[in-house]
C-alpha cells in the first residue's frame, strides 16, 4: 500500500515518465524533428554564403580594374 501511495505521489508531482513506443518509431520521430529544424538553417547558410561570394567577387573585380588602370597609366 505504501508503494501505491508513493507511485501516485510521483505521478502527481511529475515523477518519472515512460515513453511508449518502439525504438524505430522514436528514432524516426527524432530524425524528422532534426530534419525539419536543420533544413531551414541550411538554406539560410547557403543564402549567406552566396551573398558573401557575390560581394567578394565584386571586390576582387574592383581591385583588378583598379590595378589595370594604374598599370596602364605608367
């Protein structure tokens, strides 16, 4: 009887919880959660890298033109 009371108190206080389901179902759920979380982050990273690449290319083109103009005037 003491064990029953202790068990009821743990359930009311948010005691140990059991996860029902087999391992493959749990792993599938975790995989889906990670995929849904990481996909938008990956897309943002790709956009940021493309922007940086574009800016770097413009800077290098500007430097190249500047150097070519300076060499032509000498």
